[in-house]
C-alpha cells in the first residue's frame, strides 16, 4: 500500500476493538505511512469517521489512529 490508495476496513479490522471508532462501510485515503523497524502502520483520512474528542471526553481509550496492514484492504473499482 502507498499514500493515496483508497482503503476500507478488512473483515479482521471490523472485529478488533481498536478500530471501533471507524464506521463499518466507511472509505478513506492513506495519508501517512509510519515505519518503525519492521512494523509499518498507516494513517487514513476517513470520509465519515472522526477520531478524537467528543463532548465529555475522549471517545474510547482502546482506540488507535494508526492502523496495521491487516486492518485495511484496498477498495476495488466496480466493473461496468
């Protein structure tokens, strides 16, 4: 995957709690790639979901903004 790719949550990504702030059918664009030794994580700008503070506090302490490759899948073009 590279910056600019269109992605959505994979089936694994929908099951883990750290992605609970992302809506199920949301689509996003990869904006940054972070690599630390052999671990690579991705930051995605989502169209419907927002990460961060809500009135009254943080959304959920178990959620993470950086996602692993396993959490994401590329969006395929619809065939005509």
